[in-house]
């Protein structure tokens, strides 16, 4: 199925069929995180960008006609509501460290270390920055990385998902996680950006995505990341 996949298997969890694909150090599940996370072993860290419940999957990107790029991603239901509170609490129990992008949409404990991504995106109806809650015992951190339509620092980040983040921003977040942080769980994988960042920095990655089209995109992007590493090696 995928050139670097070691194996892919299917089994049942609850009432749903679960697909598991392993690509080098990445373990990818096509299924519902509400069913998969409870059966996973603890990990070093959670780094994820969960749904905020703001309806971003309802053709909002296409309606932003002022942007240089206004791709139509269709209408989906994955952002109709935020992840349930019990699942977010479970993620904190399953890991020593957590980075939750969009943490300002959730009930989280006080933190001295919020991560701030300044998108340098000028005048539009997107937020000027995005916030990630962490439980790190350090001061807040800021990264400036332009993400304004087709004007993007670094290049190379395709628009595969309406709320896709830059790989470099996720790599930055990874480097801030205190040790140990060898195994990273991302229960809301989307288009696999965090998985690509983990591949680039040598972290073991566990990703979960319930939307088939985005699961396939994630597998392709993560496979490509490992293939590039092998080419340069």
C-alpha cells in the first residue's frame, strides 16, 4: 500500500473497524480517537491540534475571498464540536508532557508556558496568532512564521487540510518538550504535519485520524518524509 510501510492490519475495536499502518517509526491508526486512546499504552508526550468546535470544516476557507488562496475543502463534520472533556483529561493521564494547540478553547490548568505562533498574516479574518497550552515548567515562547494564503515562510507546506499547520512550527514545538520525549501521540492527526515533524527530528510517532481522506494524505506525507531522509542519507 505504502512503499515504506512495514505492515498494515485491520481489527475491530468496539463496533468499528480499525486500520493500522506502520511507516518506519510512525504508527498510524484510521479510526476514532475516543475508542483508540483508551487502549493505548502511555507515551512520553502528546502534541496535537484538536478540533475547536468552530465549524472550520464548513467551507469557511473558500468563503475567505480576500485571501490569495481560498481552496474549497468541502463540508465535513469533524469540527462541529470540540473533543470531549474526558478525552482531553485522558490524554493528560497517558503522557508526561502535553502541547495542545487551540488550548484556549478547552478547560486546561494554569500554565506558565503557552506557545504563541505569530502568523504574520496581515489584514484578514484569521487570528493574528495561535496558542498552544503546555504543562512545561518554563516561560512562554513565541515563534513568528508567516502563514498568509500563498505567502508562507519556508515554502513546501501544501494546503492539504483547512486547519493545517506549518511543519516548522510543529518542529519548534517538539524541540521545546522537556526530556524524555521520544514517543509522541497525536490523536487528531489531520493531514499528518506533526508526523512529518517527528520523522524529521527522529521521534516515534503515533497518529490517529478518523476521516479517510486525511488519513490517506497523512500516510503519503509521512512516507515522503522518510523517503527524503533515506535519499539524503
